[in-house]
């Protein structure tokens, strides 16, 4: 896993999506957290840059847009990479 994680309010207004990015891949994992607990079956999305290399590349940011329809990813390292994704 990388250090990037964010939480996004779900469209049902009663649950939250917890989104993170895996190491050595372009895979995002989204877990739904609801009143009954965490659903450990992730929604898997493969898109964007493959995060690999030195440990510093695991650092960065993952942020949701105010309308929760996009995420913004900033990858730390010698060559900063920023990407916007649509849901």
C-alpha cells in the first residue's frame, strides 16, 4: 500500500467510501464503510500511473473533489505526478 488514502461520502448519504492506492500497480481499492461496519470486499479500479520505485514514491496525496465525483492524486518523488480521476 501507499500512504495515500481518502474518504468520500457515498451517494446514499449514509455511508463512506475509503479509497487507497496499492504499491507496484495502478490499482485503487475502495471499501464501503456503513453503519453495520466495513465491507472488506473492495471495489478494484485499475487506472493511472503504476506507483513503484523508491520508498519515497509511496508518499503523496489523494483528495476527493467537493462534489465527490473526482479524485486528485499527487505522487511524491523526484518527478511529481498529478492525476485527476472521474468516478
